[in-house]
């Protein structure tokens, strides 16, 4: 497990094996974040709560607007 922080809300996350791209959804806590590649070619490490609330086709602005609400919840700040 590698420790890192979410590019959106800044909470500490763990990435299974240090390779974010191998994280798989729903199989029991292998990690709490994954790397999301945006249409503009940039990659952002995002925690699961942020992935839940970010739009289907996120932009870097959406990533900037992510903020932590509590341990298990994130939200998009109003623009
Ligand atoms: Zn986050």
C-alpha cells in the first residue's frame, strides 16, 4: 500500500501496490483511490468519494472544485 493524497479534496488515500491504475472497484478495499485520466490528457489521483461525485466527463476545473465533507463524503464546491 502506498500512501498519497487525493488531488481533489486532499484527504489521505491508499493505492494498492502503488499502481493506481490497477485499483478495482468493489472487491474489498484494495485501495481508496484511483488515477483518473481527463480528456485534456492530465491524470489526477482521486479518492473514491470524489470519484462518486465528479461528472462522467470531468475537467481539471471539476477536480479543483472537489472538497472533503467528512471521512466518507466529498462534494463539488459551487462554481
Ligand atoms: Zn478526494
